[in-house]
C-alpha cells in the first residue's frame, strides 16, 4: 500500500476530473469509515487531498507536472472549467434572494462600492468626521481604513507610497508646497488610524524627524493649507502636540471638522523644526538651543544628529509628566516640584507606612511610586540638577522616597522609564555600593540600575560558558564557604550560592546545554534549596529567560507556570498557592541510581539469608 | 439509555435528542429550548440555581451569580460562589447536570451519554476540561464536536448534501469561529478553521454599556455591582432591539436618577469598529490556510446569537461580497448538529452513510534546539488543519556526541517561541548506545479522532520509546476530581417544580430594582403576597398569587 501513488489509492487516473476523484473518494471512504478503519481512512484522505488539489489547480487553468514513481514526468494540461464543480452563478443569486427571518431591509441597501480592501486614505479623510445621517445604509469605511493599516502597511511604508503616488502624478516636477503639506497631513492621519501606531512613541519620532514633514511644518503656507483640509479631532490634536506651545484644535461649525491654531513661536517648534530645516531657513546655529550644555564642535551633520538625540531626551522628559511646565525656562527646585506633585495628586495625607488592606491604599501606593519616579525624572531631565549627585542624595533622603525604595517595583519602574546611562550611574552611586548601573548581555544598548549579586565574596564565575567548569567553580565556592563557616553551611549561604548559580545559568544562557541543566537539577544542594520557603518566595521575583523559566517552573512543580512581562521582555515563574514545595525525602531516594538500589537490596538479602542460615544451625 | 447532543454555549446552552427519526430540541421546565449558562447560589434556600432563575438573579445578586465562564475554559481561573472556589469546569458541570435532568424529564428515560460541541479553536486543555465537566455531571462523553462542524451538519441535514463548499461563521456570545467545509456525496470534509476565542456578542454589550455611561456622564468603575449589571442588561437589550429596528433608546434608573441614551445601527458600527475589524481576520486566515478564494465559496452560513445582528450580517456581506444564507436558525443550528452527530455516533441506519472528518485546529510539535543559533524553538510535526486521524513524522538529531538521553517536550500552538505554546507533556528517553556521532531520532505523532495523541520515538535501530497523551489528562489529581464529583453530586440544585416559582421571585426582584418608587410598592405588595401563599400550601392560592404577580410583571415590562 505504501508504494501506491495517490491516484492508485483512489482508483483513478491523474487525468481524472475533480468530480471523478470526489466520487471515488466518497465510495472508498464509506467502506473505510474513520471510526472503524482509521488507518485506511487516513491514507484515503491524504490521497484525496493530493489528487483534489492537483485537479483544482488544473480546473483553474494551470498546467501541472507530475513525477511518476519510475521517474517519468507526466504533464497534465489544464482542463476546461468543470461546470459541476465551479460555483454556479445562479445558485449564489438565488441564495441572496431568499426571504430573511429578520428584518433585512437595511442590509439589502448596502452600497456595493466600497469593496476594495485597501482604500487610499487620502480621498476620504476630509469627510470622515461628518456624522452619518440616518440613511438606511451602514458605512463600514472607517473599519476598512483600519484594516488597510492592519494589512501590514507601516506608517513609513504608507508615507513612501503616498510620495510615490504623488510623484507619479507628475513625474518631472518637484512637489509643490501644497502637496508637501498634504502628504505630511496624510501621513499624520494614517498614524492616527491605528492605536498601535498612535500609541507608539517611535512612530511619532519617526514622523517628526521626517525631512518632508519638517519641510511641511516650516512652510509659510502650512497653517493655511492645513485649515483648508479640515481634520478630525484626533488628527488636529496630534498636530498641535507635534508643534507644541499654545497650539490648539478649533472646531469649525461650517465644515463640521477641526481646524488648528498653531503656535509657531514655541521653543519646542523652533528647536525641533526650524533648526533642522534645510530649505527656506539657514542651517541650525548653535545658540538656538538653550539646552546645549555639552556643546561640541562637530560638523553640521553631526550637530543635527546630536540635536536629534537631545530632542528625543527632551521629549521623554516632557512626556514623563503632563503637568510639568517648561523645564528649561523656569527651573523649580526638585523638592518643591515633588511637593507640588504630592499636592496635585492628593497624596499629602497619605501615610504609606501603615498598610491597609483596601483598594484605596493600593491605588495610592502605586500613585506614590509614580510620583517619586516623576520626582526623579524631574531631576534627571533638568540640566541644572541632572549632573549633581547632591540632588540625588536629597532625593534618596526624602522620607517618602526612603519608603518607596523598599518596594520591589521601585527599581523596575525606574528602569522602565529608560533613563540614560549617566543618570543611572549617578543614581547607582547614590544608592550605595550594593547597586550598579550597566547593561545585560541581551540588551547591550539599554542601561539598567540593579542590585549587585547578593554574595559579598564575589565568586569568580566571569564568563563561564562551559557548564562543567561552571559547576566546578560552584563546587569550589561551596568548599570555600564551608571552610569559612567551619563545617555546615547556614541556609542563608546555601540559598545565596544557589541563587547565584541560577543567575549565571540564566545570564549566560548556559541552561540551554542539557548537561548544565542536568547537573544543576541533580545537585543535592540545589534540590535542598528548592524546598526552602525563602526560595519559593524569591524565585518568583527573578526575571528569567523564557525557556529557562519554563524549565525551572516545570521542574519545581508541574502545576507551576510562567508569565511574560511585555515591558521588560523577561519571564517570571508563577507558583500557584496550592502548589507545595518539593519535599527532600523523595529527591533523596531518587539520588541513588536504580542499579545501586538493586545491588544494595541484594546485599541485604544475602546477609539476611546468611543470618537465618547461621541461626538455623 | 439515551444519547443527546449538547451545545454548551457562553450565554445559552441547548440540548437535542433523536425522536421520530429527526432531531428534536429538548425543552426545559419553562418549556423553553435554551437554558442560560448561568450558575448562582441562593443563600436563603441554600441551593444552587442554574439557568433562567440564575440569569434573572444576575442583577439582584451579582455576587452570588456567575456567567460567561466558558470564556475561561482551559484556564485555571477561579470564581467564588457560596464561599467556595469554583472553576469553569465545576460551573459547566452544574449547567450540564441541569440539562441532563431536563433531558431525562423530557425523554422519560435515563441519559448517560452526550456529544458536546466546543469552539473549533478550543485547545486540548479546554477540551479535556469540557469532557471533565460532563463526566462530573454524570454524562459520558466519548467525542466532542467542533461547533462549525455541527453547524455544517445541521445545514446540510436540512438543505441536502449537495456538492458544495461552505464558509461557516459561528459568531456566538463569547467566541468567533470560522471554518471552511466541503461537502459531496454525504461526506463532510472540514478544510480549515480559524477563530478568536475572545470575541463575541458580549463585546458589543460592553461597548454599548460604555457608550451609555459616557453619554450619561457615569463612570463605570465607580458604579455599584447591581448598577453595572443593570447597564449591561439594558445594553444587551438595546443590541437585540437594534437587530429589529434602526434605532433604540436605552433608559435606566441609577441611584434614583433617570438616564436615557439613544443609539442607532450606524452609531453601533462606529463604536464597534474595532470588533468588526477583528471579524475579518479569521475569515482571511481560513481562506489562506485552505489556499482558496472567496469566489470558490458556494454559500456562507451564519450561526450563533451574534449573527442575528443585521450589522454583523451586513459586514460579512461587505467583506465577502456574498449575502449570507438565512435558512439556518442561528440559535439552534449547533445544537441540532450535535444531536445529529450523536445519532451518527449511535450508528443510526438513516445516517449511516454520512462521514464527517474533522481537523486538528492547532499545530503539534516538539521543542528543539536550533543548531545554528542555539535557540530553543518549536519544530512542528503535525500542522494545523490536518485531517484527523493524522500521522506525521520528522527526523531530528541529538545535540551532542555521547549524549545519553533525550527529552522530548510536546507542544500545541502556532508560535515558534516554545513558551507561547501549550505544553502537553514530555518524554525522557535514555539512549542505549551513546555514539561519537550525533544520533538520528525519528519522532512520529499520531493524532486520532478522539483527541488521543501517540508519540512514537525511533532511532536507527528501531523503537526506543513512546507515550500516549490522552485528552483526558488534566492537572487535577484523581482525589481532587473525586472530591469535585462528590460536591457536584451533593449540591442541591433547585427542583423543576420549585424552579418556576423561584424564577418569578427572581424576576420580581430584578424588576423591582429596575423600577421606580410607585411601581416598587405595588411589586413589593404582590411579591409578599406570593411568598405568603407559598407557605400556605394551598395550590389554589399559590396559582392565584402567581398569575397576579406574573401579569403585573408582564405589564410593567411590556410583554403582554
């Protein structure tokens, strides 16, 4: 059977039509019912799938080449469309005419026109904001536009496409000013069609640093041209945010859409766009930016890049807190700023030190952490304070901050805000010798501040990529610790040793080697530490690589699971409450290989027989 | 001993039996075919309430009533009911127990076996949980049927088994399933399935409820549980009303203040654009998986409660360019299909020739280490949409020379990232003869129609190990299952006779909450009268008070 071709299995020829194949399959399938003859049915089904797919291709007018088992090739020419198998036009019609159970008048009136899935957004964005009138028709245009974006067009791709189309309209002419403005606005509107884009800071950065967008924003006719178009609220608001300052959207009753009132005097606008424009205005001069502290004497191109970086930083600092005023113009003392935030957020009466089991307490604690981080962000984002360790120390001396520091979330939240290397280094310095700032192997460009490995005597693991060498080093550390403790190890030391071992396994991805995993899991000390309550409490807080977390979780208990943090891209082990810690006794038993167990048993038996024999005598 | 087909839905459950050579919907004690999938606990009478009574109590006793637990099937989520932790398994088994009782009363004989329909997109864990729930309720379930397959079966049963290709869209209360089905000569062949387990009619309700709050200046999170439930209820009502007319007005009294908001179908489309756009993705996926185009489809069949919405139908027509078939009753199609399938399983002579193949909705594979990068990735052996039964094999190599053992972890899912898939279990195999070269290992997987996966491992000398993964594998230990079984067996569910009265009381309490001062007084008076009559033991007095209260409620709610 196994050497038969699909056609032989179905008793048809490669030239058979789809109808013949179906008929043959139906006949054979009834003889070999899947319930009673699963194996035969599977073969039939596989054969049917192959034959029918080829027959379908031929029915669609394609030529198929089939290589026979003796190596000869058969060319199966396309066949005329088989009317029996093709959807019959009249049957489709009739199903449409069937009287519906529900009131379907509405659905019948649907306009057939908007079938094209990828509609150009440009044509309909000006009437999008108009309210649908009560006509008996559903308009899915908004959904379609969203799909267009979901269909995979990245905003930048969309921008390129729009540029290309505009270019193709008059290939030999450069873009007119009006066109530039329109492309920029279309680009902006497109970003707003999908929340995945509009919530992504990178996409907005990309937008704001686009050459054409900068050109458009700096054109004298920009505002006038934009207001000719008429915008939706979201688009108008985004545009105002891009320009900054006192820009605001204005509703226009006549066109039922939004216009914008742009503030071209804002410092942000001048820094971001006017300084970078290369067409109408002179290239940027060093003095335009008040932000420049670490000035340099590079070429204008480098200066541009540098400025870009600064702008990103500045934006980040700006988005950290909406309430913050322009930091560069009027620097408020960090303490005063913190106090202001506390007052604004109604935290002045909140006492975090007496925990209460209610929702309010939890919510306020979370808000307090955020406020403290905002305080920190204020220092880090302000030129006057950001390089002075004095302010960081003042920050850490604050009673509330002292309390918040105890939370596990504190450092995590600091790291989430993505501060730069210098800031984090100063913070680590201020936090004390237990802390340091650095990168992790898999995120070389991202700096984190973290607590150093808990061991005081830093083991010399370095980069031990060889699992056996790692294990050797680990055993050496145990010996060292034993010598130091003069005999048995305390649970605390055991725990720290294992946690560090685990840390190295995870950090250098050594766990991926089977042998490393086996040595780790079979180590008696590891097994002992796994039974600790403390281990259970601590392990769930350790960020791990995904597969390692899974291995570890399943090793700990089969009911354990892992969760993935989208923000830090790390996994954590989740131990459900009902899961009990593994017990040591069971593990000890399995320590002995079965063969040794058998040997022991045999010896015991022999001794017993001997004793019995001796006694009998 | 009878066998029934059950559609265990997110919002409603239905059962079908075979009577007089045709599938018949089983009616419950209220003479209705659908039983709401809601479970509650009545503290006063210390009984569990299931179905219509529990549904009425959703507003008045939100803390003691649980609904939509099907959405959590297969996840270890816990609900609190009667100070006890309940899972979606135990809650489903209360519903199934109720259905079983109703079916037994309807048929007059014991029911011990059932075919239950599940969304095609349910993974193994969710499927085994469904089976476990049935087992706990005292029903033997050898086979589950995918909801779209059931819908196809009932469509074909009533329309004839012509040679055609159908696109079946099952848009229910909590799930969306799309499947492509080919039929000819009494053969039903499922070609592809796709779906979204977290999209359903409930999402429309939520959007409408949010819109109501936004328009009335209310903050949803700040509302009392009762008020929230009330808003969800009127949102659902508005949605249902919009199926029949272009616009509707939602009114509610919250904390003594009247609010009313109007909504029409165009507004609904605007509000729910996100939901609509999610409907399209599985349709595209199915067509792509089956390598076919919309032009090859002969008919589109819409089933599930949400497909009654004209906007949904219009949207389907919009994206496919074809008007959906309306000959199938969206509410009962799946249950009927399950009933027909139960009869096929019973080898009824009339249906003997119908052959239905199913497919596995997820890919199955093993975790492997990529030799180039060292990354641990999933290597798929059985791809999704393979017809069942299915056997496939693949060859792998050991990672290092002199390797002594191999660990084979079986995963279900579509992600290349191992941890994103569902782990079904693992095999540890010791290699008898470690060699200096890397060894070749062949892994063969067989997945059969009952959801049993057999993994067979061979090296160059032959068989070295195998393992059977039954769908029945659960995380629960036999003791835990036994404990649950005892609990469900012992749980007193409201009897069929008392249920009628309980429903009326629950309804009166709900209407009381929904109405204003004057009406409240009347309802209260009638309700007290009715409650008093219940203790009097006089059948005549009870009937009188029952009719009086019922007429009053009908009047207030406008259903005469």
